[in-house]
C-alpha cells in the first residue's frame, strides 16, 4: 500500500523543484495542445460561422452531424489516424507516426468539432440579431462571416480556450498515435496513465496537479474574459 | 426645404403573408419623395412590415414594388431600426464599416464618418465602443451610419419609440438635418406629436390595409377614415 500524504509531499516537491523530466512533459503538452488548438480554430471557426449564416438544403443535417461529432470517441479517432499514418497507410510517407506531429494532427481533429459547434451557436445568435441590419447595409453572406466572427470575438476566445483544454486533457488518441515514447511523445495525460499503472504515484500526482491547475487557469481566463466583455460591450 | 429627390416608388396590390397570416393586403402606394411620410397605425397593423417590404428586407407575397418603374432600379437607401443594431466596435468604426460595404475608398471613409457623427452631435465620443452608449446615443450612431452612406431614401421604423423625450427630440432634429440635405424620409411612429411636426403626409394603416393618406396638417384634426378617427381618439388624451 502507498501513503497518500507522502505521495502528495513528493509530488509537490517535484513541482516546486522544477524537475527536468516533469518540465519536459509539461512543455511538450503545452506545445502540442496550443498547436492543435490553433489548427482546429483556423479550420473550424470559418466552417462554424459559414454554417451559421448559410441557408442550404440539408443544413439541419449538417448541424446535427456537427453536434454529434462532439461525442467522437477519441480512441477511435486515434485508431483511424494510426491506420492512416502507419508505414503502410495512405499517409505513411509523411513518417510522423509516434512523433509530436501525429499528436497535433489527432488532437486538432478532436478539437475541431467542439470549436465548430460552439462557433456556429455564437455566430448564429449574433446573426439573428444583426441579419436585417447587415442586409440593409448591403452585406453579402460572404462578407457577413468575417464581420460576425469579429463581433463575437470575445466569445470565440472562450471557445479557443475550451478547445485548448480539451486538447490538453486528451489521452486516448494521443496514446495511440503518439505511442507515449519517453522524452519524445510523452505528454501529461499519457504519463499519468503510465506512472499510475507502474505504481509511481508521486510523479502521476504531480502531473495531475499541474494538469488540473492548467485547466483551472484556462477556465478562470475564460470567465474573466466574459466578465470583462460584459462590462465593455 | 429639400431638393426633390429624383425617384418614384410605386407599389401595386402589395401583399405580404408571414407565417400563414396576411400582414399586408392590397397596398397601392405612390411616392416621389417630395413629401415626408409618417406611417401610423395600431400595434400589429403592419407598419414595420410595410417599411421592411419597401426597403427590400421582406419579399412581397403578392403584387409588386417598383422603383423608377422597375423592380430592380432602387435608389441608394438606408433603414434605421426601432432598436439600433451596432457592431462591437467604436461608433466611428460602425459608420466606416457601412461606408466600406458601400464601396467608399478607405481615405474617404474617415472624413465622411467624422462628418456624419458630428452631424448627430456625437463628434466628441466617436471613438467610444458603440455598444456601451446610451439608447439615445446608439440611435444617433445608427442615424449617422445611415446618413453617411448618402441615401436618397431613408426608412425609419419607430426611431424614437424607446427613447426619452430629450433623446427623441435630438433624433427629430437629426432627421430634419438629413431631410434638409436632400434625403426623402418615410417613417413609422407612435408619437403623434412627432408625426405632426416631422411629416408632410400621414399614411394610416389598419389591419394590413391603407385606409387613408392625408396631409399631416389635416389628418390630426379631420381624419377621413373611421379607423383613423378611432385610433386618434384612443391615442390622444
């Protein structure tokens, strides 16, 4: 049996002493999560906004599909990308399986539905309010997309932070396509899974504490932004 | 007052059905912009839908709207809504946005936006975020935005309805300036005093139909339709 209090003490010491192994894992996690969140936003923000302002046949089906993608099982996404990126797979020539790039690709794919669905909701709400005014000014649908995205920009920062949180806390797909290679693709979540199964609870707990703090900080930032925007219009 | 704006607007048996309910029926209307028109009528009579249809925001279900004799020769026009819808940027940027959409060159936008905001008395706070301004200020930004695009025709849907008396009279003053600069005005309102002062003619709508069109100086004392008489009796103290 292990001593919980003792584990916490060691975990705190690891965090406070700036353990290099721990530092590397945290740094890699931040790097790949930020990169995947940026890619996901670049793709999903325009898609979400476009679906919000467009009226076409089958739009309802698209909206339902977008919302359904929110529940995409990450292990399945990992498996699909594993097959695609493996040597014999169609994208095997890139040779990025078991590298941080593979993690970025899989995470970006997992974050996209979240960003697209939330963006569609925010932009559509704004569009309902602005539609007549924008049409009166002669604004085309194509022009309305960037205008609306810019107008709900504060909400979109919240969306981006939510995407970053999802990327950082993702484990299933990252484990499969990254391979949890020590010093190369070991991120916080996969390290926690590994250390826990090995029984090295202090390191797992230290990583868990940092991950929690990170997610808390992201949510606090999102909350502060909402408060600020409510005061500043 | 205004130089005669060179356009004609004609509706022929205009009808609008929204959600299965007829909102406007058999509207025959001719206007050359020489007179300022106030559209009066009870809530739900169809005033807003009429303005939106004329402005092109609502498709006619039946009949036609002809500008200069054609469905697609509408002159430059703008509309000010009951509740102003401003973008989350400064008042000046809101006006400049409308000018950019209208294809005005970047260099010209700033000067025209500044002039329009000065015209509505907001030059000092042109840099402030539009969305945190008071209701009256927001409506004046909306007026400046419409004005800056130099429309031939300006539709205003109850522009003073949500404003206090001081803000309403400021809007009325600005409307006078816009009309004086040569823009034709057609507005709906519930404020009878405002209609009496700011309009040359009254178009009275009851249950989606025009019951009369009368010069403003006669309408308030001697309306010709029974519905208008009843309306005035109910509205006036």
